[in-house]
C-alpha cells in the first residue's frame, strides 16, 4: 500500500512538472525557457527535474508517451479475420470520430497549441521522428507474427489493383504464416508515413480556421483513400 502511494505521488509530481513546463513553453517559446526556470516554477530542484525528465524535450513529449507502440498493440489485439491494416484503419477511423488528438482532428485550443509547439520546434519534431521510427519497428514485429486464427476471406495471390480470385468456392481459408521481416517493415513504414500525413493535413485544416466537424468528412474520405492504397500493395502478403 505504501509503495502504491509513493508511485501515485511520483506520477503526480511528474505530471505537474510537465504541465508547468508546457505552459511556460507555450507562453514564451521552447528555446526561450531554461530548465532552471521550470524547476523554480514547479517548486522542485534541477536534480529532481532531471530524475523525472532526462532532457528538456521529454518535458513536452511525456504527454504523448503513452501512444508509443500503440499501432503494434492494435495489430496484436485485432479480432480473428481482420488483417493488420484492417485493424489499423478501424482504429484510425474510430479516432477521427472521437476527435483523438493523435489523428490531428481535435480542435480544442489546448491541443492545437500543443501541436503547434511540437511541429514548430525543430528539436521536438526531431524527437517525434525518432518515436515514429521506433513505432515502425514495433509495428513491423507485430505484423510479422502469424495470425492465431484463419482468415475469414481468402487472400489474393497477386495483390494487384484488381485483386485476383482466391481459392475455389468451398475451399477452407488458409492461415497465413509469419510474414517476411522485409515485407512487414516496408508496410509498417508506409502505414506510419500515411498516419503522419493524414494527421498533419487534418491539423493544417483546423489551423486554417475550420472546425473539426467541418473537416471530419474530408478526413474520413482521405483516410479511406490512403488505406485503400496501402491494402492493394499489402493484400498479397496477408497484411
């Protein structure tokens, strides 16, 4: 019980420091605020601050740290009969409907300000790119794992734009084996790039003064087009 209280206290301290830092960065600019100023405003020492956040960038990006590895988790948790890209498409569409900040379609002022801070600060944008690279590798690993249940529909042998016919009617659907690592890495990298482009485009539309409600239909259509393009190339490999 004591350990639980200590853990919760540490988490509250961590969150408080991060929120103080983000508020100062938003008001004055990331490069104009020093770590010592943040520590003083948060009423902690510099060594304490660095115990929680090894770098200045971590003070900002801690807010989105729980989304790291999310795509891989979605793939592993997908229901039987759904391909990895099906599951990722479902998750992205659900995020659009829920106005999740990670989709770029959240027009809450605080979220918009946070995105602007991250996108307009080179060191933060660079760290987000590192996160994306790590997400790509984690997703590729998840995609390489064989499905535990048979596919509900046969997988095309060629995966062309038209889609070749599958096995003869009545033949049992096959259970795909492990996907080659190169294939899973290529598809994972394409998905991560698509997700970033869709989110940035949604954010840009909101930044131009439109509301999330006004942009939602276009965002859904754009996601549908993007995932259709991904599927046509990946379908032959069971992804």
